[in-house]
C-alpha cells in the first residue's frame, strides 16, 4: 500500500510540473526573451519589412501561431496587422519528401493598408535565400513576381518558394483600408472580411466569403466560387447590396456612357468560364431612388435590370449579351431640347448589342398619358422605330384592319373619335428630322348594324389586328341605355381559341370559344344575368351580326336578387320577399337581344327557400318553361311546416298588358309555425290549414285580379275574446264558458274580385259559440263583414242534459241570438251591434213559451 501511495504521489507531482511548464509556455510562447528578437530579426531580413508579434506558439491541430502580428515599412508605418496568424504544417511530408505542406493559413482580424499607388521599392540584385529546419534552402518570393500563366495550375503554390505548398487560407473579421497613396486619406474601408480559400489536387480552388464597404457599412458583398486551374474552368457568384453610391465610384464613371449618380442597389452576378478566354455571365439588379445618366438623358426612380451574355477577357468586349430593363416608376429628362420631362414611366426595355426593344412603356407628358413601344438601334446614332399612343382625333379605324376583319365590319356603321397612334422613325439626336406616322383607336364612337338590330353608343375601345386575328381591349359602350364593358379576341383561323369578357348592369359574360364557319362555338362560359342568374354554359351563337343563342348548362338563381331585378315585371315578387338559391339544368334558344321570345327550359331545386325571409320551404322543386313570351311554372312543390305546398303559375307577356294565372295548394300545414315566423309575438295563434285557390288577372292591375278558393283550419287557436260574455245570462238559465271564447276551427269558400276577397260562408267554431261571417276583406286590409252569432252544438247538448226549462230557453233563443257588423281594418277591426236588441227577442219568445205552458 505504501508503494502504491508513493507512485501516485510521483504521478501527481509529475503532472503538476508539466502543467506548470505548459502554462509558462502559453504565457512566454515559442520564442521567449532574446530568441524572440533573433527570430524577428531573421524574418525582417527575409521580408525587408519590420515585423512585430507579442508571442508565438506551436499547438497541435493549429500549428505555428503568431499573436498580435504587425508588419511595418521601414518608416514604421503599419502595412498589415492581425490579431492572430496560424500556420498549420504537416511534419511527416517534411521528413519524408522534404516538402513543407501548409494545411491551413488562418488570419484573425487582419488589417491591411492598400495604397493604389504604392511607393517604388528597391529591387534586390540577387533573391535572398533562407534555410528552413537547417536543411532546405528556400528562395524568398520576389517583390514583383511575374509567374508564367501555365504555372497557375499549381494554384497559390505558384507564388510560393519551391517545396512549400499551401492548401487553405482562412480570414475572419478582416479589414482593408484603401488609399490613393500611403499619405492620402482612406478612400474606402473594406470591413468584416470573412474568406475561406481551399486548394486541392486535382488543382481546384474553392473560395467563399463576404465583406462590407464603408465605416458604417453602406454596402455588403457576398461571393463564392470554384476554379479548376488545370481545365481553366471556373464559376463564381457575387451578390452586392448598397444603400448609396460611393464617391470614388462617381468619379470613376465620369467617362463612362452609363453613369449611376445615386440610388440604392442590389446586384447579383454569376460568372462561368467558356474556354480559357471567355466567360458567360448572368446578372440581375434592382435600383431604387436611382439617378442614371445615359449621354445627356437622365433616368430617375425605381428600376430593375437583368442581363446575360459572353465576355472576352483578351479583347475586353462583350461578344454577346441580352437583358431587360424594367421601369417601375421612373422620370426621364433630356430626351431633346423641345421635349419636356416624362414622369410616372412604367414598362420594360429589352436590350442587346446596339439594340433597345421598348416593350409597352407608359408614362405622362404634361399630364398627357402616353404609351410607347418599338426599337432603338445603334447606341451612337439612336435610330428609333417606335409607336406612341396619345389622345387625338384622326381618321377611320377600319382602314387599319386586314381584309377579313374589314369584310366582317362592313355590316356595321362605325363612327366616332379615335386615339392617335404615332409611329416614329429616325434618330433621336435630331428630333426635327424624325419621320412620323399615325394610327387610330376608337374613342366616343358608335356602332350600328345595317339592319338596326344592334346599336352601340358612347363606344371606347382599343382595336388590334395581326395575322392571328383581331383583339378588342377595354371596350366600353352603351346599349339599351346601359353601359357595357367588353374585351374580345377574334381568332383568324377556325378552331383557334378566342376569349370574350362582357359586363353590364344586367349581364356579365366570360367565355372561351372558337369559330365554326359563321357561327361561334362556346367551349365554356360563365354568365351572370340580372344579378340573380348565374350559369355555366356551352353551345353555339349563330349569325354574330344578329346573334341567336343555342346554349345549355347549369343555372343557379339567387331568388332574392332575381326577384329584385324582376319586380317591375312581376310586382307580386316584392311581397313574397324570396331568399335562397335555386339550382338546375337549363336549355335556351333565341335571339340574345330579345329575351322575352326565348325558348327556355329549366328543372331546378332549392333546399331551403325562404318566403318573407323567415318562412322556410324544404325540398323545394320547380319547373320553368318559357316560349313565345309566355313563362310557365308547371310544377312547384315543397315541404313547409309539417305539410306541403304546391303551385302552378303562368305569366303571359305576349299581349300589350302582361297577365298571369295560377293555382296554389296547402295541405296539412302548421299555421302557427308560419305565423310565429312572421310575428313571434303571436304565440297563441295556430292550427292546421288546408287550402286551395286559383286566380288570374293583369300583372300591373290589381283591379283585374279574379279567383276562387276554399280553406279549412282545424285544431286551431284562431281568436280568443270576451265579446260574448253577456250571452251567458239568459232568463232562468246561466250558460257557462262564455267569459272567454277560443275559436278552434274555420271553414270558408271565397271569391276574389274588385280588389277584395268575398265569402258567404265563413264559419268560426268554438266550444260555446259558432260564428258565420258574410262579406269581404280588401287588398288594402279593409273589412266589410256581417257576423251572425249562435250557440255551439256542445251548448245545445249541454242544455238537453240539464233538463227542466233550460232546453226550451236555449232552443228558442239559439236560432238568432245577435248580429254584428264588422268594419275597420284587419289590424284595427270595429264591431257594431245590429239595432234589434237581443233581450227583446228573447223576451217575446219566452213570453209566448210561458203562455203556452200555462194554458196547457
């Protein structure tokens, strides 16, 4: 045990000694004291520059490390400094092959002074040599090396002494200060430089990094790439973001044709080798708040640029290139002495060697909107061939169309003002010598067919034509005093696709079609009519000069919007207050300009549909048939509050005064549910109703409406009243149950005429009283009724059960108790008793009855 303790103590002391020794090593470095001075003196002798460092170390995996390294010129001015320089070399190749292979050179926070005009340096007559490791004489790199181009296949090693090989370089948080010369102020500051460069066999150089420009970082540059030195193949990507144009770039551009004076910039450039002499490039750029000079012309605003091409490094010219310049919001000044500045320019310009292609550039000139398209050839002579559209009054647009389109339009009379299309040919350097031509577009015009079936007024449109056909863009016109908007492409060849976009207050159409002879085949169309009808359509349009429809498809009817649109033709729709959507399949034939003469069929279904917004119809089914100006609804059926409703309706527009006729049926419908939906406060009203009715008349004349019908309500709560309370006090007899009377059943036959509903046999029944009403109720809710009052059968049977004189008293007075005249309105009825008093009638009959009883 003692032996083990002594061994453990020795190990601890040994480890402590080596730890202390390693700490001293980390503090003093590899070259302490006078040895450091000798090393510095040796390095200065090799480099002809003054060198300083705080300490040096050799660590595994990092190699030789110099801390706080500085390189100064003979005058003591710092040329280069770094927080740490690491050189990691492989030892085995050195001992085996006498090669110094440096895996990695790493610079941490380096700072480099870069004078653009370096001071002349004294050239050594003979290149000095040094001895590494006491074995290999290594020549120092000359001050102004000029290696052979073929030597670049060796990568960075071509610039190093013989038998020294470098595999990677890393720079982190580096700084470069660029000056005109060593005594000048800083022109540019490259900061936050991060770079990784690797070289491997086969000779491939890979680099990746980024850095910022400016003391306050007004720009950043990212780059990466790969270079195969043996095959002279490379590919690089550089991205630049800048918030301003540096002063040094402004002065550099003074003699350039294109001069960027100000602006925020984003630029991305991709460079790829094509052989040893050429490179393919692809670039994209965005300029905001920019000002660019091109000769004497100034462009300011927001622009985008994309370009690609081939650059020859030997001739230093672009052999091929093409690009696109997009104006987003740009002003242009200096086009000519007589032309004022252009503003709010938008559009695109494609460019290639000696050619600008203007692709629909729009802008404003003295508040006049213009549009430009064309080409500019020869950047020296600025030869233009352009079209400029501005508002003007010129000649007939028909002369500009191909013969086929002219032939089609000869069926119409076209008149009106037009938009000017100015064609410019010549050099922009001599505006007065420009050749100009004009073309037209219709404005404030009119189109009328020769047969007068089509008349368009207030026409505004752009009309284009080429070998593929014609196009009408952004057309606006009045037809039947309604504004329409139209976009139309007319294909020249059959089966080629065309498009139609038409909208008006009543009609909206979006269609894809093709031509079949003189007809139009609709491939698919979305049609909206009267804000309540929406259809997906296929079919044909025959004879476009007077279009006839032969179409079919799926139709959706928004009953609320459709009713609002048709209420002028059918006033009753306003009172129905329909809600819900009706869907179905339809077929339609007829002239598009004469909808009343359409042959239309539809079978539809809606679930649910609402009347008066709240009365719900479930499983609603409907058939619509229209022909010869007669609209029929032969079948209408739905479930409603436990029962069913069915109807038939005819609307006849063939006569000067449109008329209607129809029938309606209700079977076993919960009347209380309907009333509660309309008036939730009437909770005590209800019953099961069965009714049928029919009516006919003129749509716009309520006076003409006539009809008949019958109604029955049972198990109801129709009317609760104390009006008959006095009827219970008879001579010698008291009839109970008349304090409050609830009527539970109603039957009636009725007749409709003279804007009133008439009935001769409207019966109301309760447990104690039975009423018979005769008279009428008007469409204006006024009442004119005579009401007869009797005891119910239950009261008569009750009197029989009571016995005595009760049956005789009730029987005698049952025939006629009282009579009331009802006037006023349904909301406020008025009851007026007939003058014959009920007491006198009962007294006379009772007196005769008693006399007969006494004599017997």
